[in-house]
């Protein structure tokens, strides 16, 4: 973030990624299967994708494997982005990296797909939620989609020591407001590396 002071949010997540193996964190998944299933049903590989709060997720690797040419990863943690850069090695040159807090970020362009797995649910302040939705509305091209995976009503009340908000698809759609139309939803039960089950709601929200 070009010399900007680190926020407590950035410090929190940097510490997580600096001190834990990525395969140990609760949200680790070896295969981003639900994300890829939704994306491949929704859009061709010529579509642009931004993974918001991408962390060290392997989704970007799988998108490149699938032929997606316009992929952006955004995260508040430069430690997380460094993990992805190192893992991708020379393939990192094909990816745009953005170190930013989604709550204060001004998108410089638009994408066809906004993907978020396990980030929006950390926004428990309604003002932060509203800022996120406004930013998503600006960043997603008309007719594009937000693919959001967040904790379900019976999902965890906190993650990584932080409180979380929990949603069913209708509540998520309501939070996203009139600029989006709920097109599809599904439930996923994620199993953490420790064997705990976490219920997720996935929603495809079409930008009007
Ligand atoms: C639970 S992890 C999920 C990571 C990734 N989406 C995945 O599925 O593996 C949450 C991620 O959101 C990032 N994050 C949290 N708050 C953020 C914010 N306000 N702006 C941008 N990224 C944020 C964290 O750094 C972390 O990488």
C-alpha cells in the first residue's frame, strides 16, 4: 500500500500468514472445487476475475490452469500475497496483485467476476458492509457477477479470533441490495484441517 501505515486488520492477517502454514489454517482447501464449479458454469475463461481477500488460496493457480488470462488477486495482507507470488513463480507475471483493504479501496477498473470466499463475513459493522457492497457495485461490470461464499446461519460465530456475520442466501442478497439480483445459491460444508465442519452459504449475485 505504498508506504501507508499498516492497519490492525493488515497486521492481524500478516501475523496469521507469517506464523502458520497455509495448510494449517481453518479455511484451507486443497481444491477450490465449489468456486471453480460456479465460475465454469457462469462465465467463459475470457472473463476477467478478481478474487477479493484471496489470501494464499490456490484458486488463482486453478484459474490460470483453466486458461483465464485476466486474473487479479486482492488482499489486505502482503504476507499472503507473497505466498501466492512465490508459489506461482514465473506465472505470477500473468496475475495482477493488489494489496488493499477492500473497505477503503477504490477499484481502478471493472471485472466480470468478483469472487469472495470467507471475507465478507468478517465485516460485522454495517458501515463496512455497505462500503464493501458499494465497491463491489463499482468494480463489477454491468451483467457481471459476485460469487460470495460466507458462513451460513449455522456456521461459526468467529474465525481466526475475529467475530463473523452469518448469512443465508436471502439475507446476503438483501445486504447487497437492489443493484444485484440473487441468481443462484448453494450450501457447502467445509471441513477444516482439524476436522471441524463449517457451513457456508454460496450466492451468485448478478450485477444489474
Ligand atoms: C479466511 S481467509 C480466506 C482466504 C481465501 N479467500 C481462501 O478462501 O482461502 C480471509 C482473507 O481475507 C483477507 N481480508 C480480511 N479482511 C480484509 C479486508 N478488509 N480487505 C481485504 N482483505 C481482507 C485476509 O487477509 C485473508 O486472506
